[in-house]
C-alpha cells in the first residue's frame, strides 16, 4: 500500500489487491482517493476502478486502521472490534461496484459527539471496574497488614528485621492503594493516578525482595514454633476464607499487571485534549516501566532456578553451570553421528547462552547417581558455526553440523520440528554472543 498526500486534507492510496482477489501481481492494482471532511466524522472514498466488495471491505477497514489514533490527523479512533464490524458491514452490502462514486465510511458513529460519548462510557466503565477491584485488593492486603504485620510488631514474635524481610514495603503499598481508592471514590481520577504514579516503584522493590521473603518465611516456620502456631491460628479466621499467607504475598505483583491494563484502557478512551490525558500517559509509562522491571526480576529468578536444577542433575562438581551472566536456553535428547561409522550415540544436551554441554546418563544401578548425567564435553559457543545439513524440507527429522576450531559435531533427530527448534536456538545463541 502506498500513501501520498495531494492536498492539505486529501490523500491518495494505491493498494495491491492481488492478495484479496487472487489475481497475478500487477493486474489488479486499485487506486483510491479519500478526503477528510469537517466535522471529522465522515471519510469519503473514491475508487478509480470497480473493486469488488471484498477489496472495498478490507481497504476501508485498513484505511481507518492506518490513521489510528486521532492525534495524527484528527480521525476518530475505533477499536479492532469496530473495524471488524465495519469490514463485515461493507462486505455484506451492495453487490454492485461503485466506480467513481463516493463510499461514505462512518468511523464508528454518526457524529463526533456520539463517538466522544462512547469513549466516555467506556472510560467510566473502566474507572468503575478499577475502583471495584481496588476495593477487593485492599481487603486482601488488609488481612496481611492487620492480622500479621501489625500484631507481629506488637507481640514481638519475630524480630523487626525478620518482619521487614518477610513483608518488605507491603505497608507502604497498602497505604498508597488506600489513597488511590479514596481519590477514585471522589471521582478525582487524574489527581489520584498522578499521586499513585510516584508510588509505583514500591512494586519493583517488593518484587526484588519477594524471593528472600519466601526463604525467610520458610526458615521461620521451620525454626520458630510460636510463629508457626500464630500463623496457623490467623489463617483459620473466617476473613481469610481458606487462604494462606503464602497465597497473599504475591498479590501486589498480580495487581501491578492489572494496573497496566486498566491504565491503558483509560488512556485509549480519554481525549488527548483532556486535562487528565497527560497525567494518564505519565502513569501508563511508569506502570509499563515498573512492570518490565518486575518481569526482568522474575526472569532472572527463573533462570537461577534452572541453572541450579541442571547443576544438581550433573554428576560431581567438575562442570560449573552456576556462573554469573549465564542464561539457560533449552535441553533435550539428540543423536550424535560418529565420524568413523560407529553406532549413533544418544546424548542429553544442555544449551546455555555461552556454552553447549553434552552429557550421557549415569548407570541406572549406581547407588548415588542413577538419576544423574555425566558431562562428556563442554563446547564454547563464541567459536561455533551452526549449519543445517538436511531437514530444510518436509522430511523425517534432520541433521545439524556444529563446527568448532578443533572439532565438528553432527547431531541428528528423527523429529523435524525438534531439529528446527534446536537449529533456531543454537543460531540465536551464537548470534547474540558474537554481537
């Protein structure tokens, strides 16, 4: 599709219709000019030839999608669902082609006022849902703050440092949500979110502390009998409805994910001219940044667990998998093709961001290592070249060649999807390492 501006309010679009009409390239190119009228509620399309109904439908929907959102040329915003409705309405319309006649395409409403009213209704529904879920969130946070943090501090069952480790900045998160809820109840959405934006970093710090919090909680439950009895007693209260403390501690991270979607929906249904738009945009940006921060923390934690798991699978301590900066990628069985016509050898391989580890299973009757693997080779990826020998077409399995300075490794699998996945993973790992 080519777009070119001919006047201040008129554009010309040339769109290749082959994909929709099934004709050879170059034989069915359609050209259309459209004008944005004032008020900006109607889009007039003038086709240079006689397109069929399917082309008109896709073209009209695509034209609307190109100029979303309205901040670029002022065209009304419509959702993907509304695009589908518009496309279906046009496709199911008149069978007669409309050469040279204007096709009036309404952008989701007959007037600007009706569209703005629709945005406002969506915005109100989202704000209402945000408030209702915030109340439920606060009720669950209150269980932890009231029945655990406050009482533990008063009774002295746990040391202050231990309480801070287990619960982190949960009290501050609870207070921030109370203030936000109060603003939402009064209808002060912009001010409430502006203040809340400054507290979002608490969620990042909470995520950083959560792994240590879980470790400390388990340790105290194992060593501290009075705390173990206290926790069990509190969890039997009717307010908990069968929930345990371990179920409630991850709530802030789950709520952060919900915040991101609520805020994005609010922004999409707020006019850029509104006084609240910039405040919302700032909050959405902050929520996205903190959410990415939390995702990175979770990824690092999961990677550490994977490295630790593989380290425990390997016999002995000769091969050190737990290395700073190393990332686990994948593992699986592959057949090693020997160079001198010997039998194929089935080996378990582990792929990391910097090394490729080949292992073989220990003897099943070994007293200590029956479920472990013995490392047979560690290949550095920074000097590796990966090639697919066969398996490019729809065949049974495939063969990979891994070339190192002093060795070439031929790996085979009877599953073509499996060999393709290994090829892509190895290529990507080598590319990232060399970059």
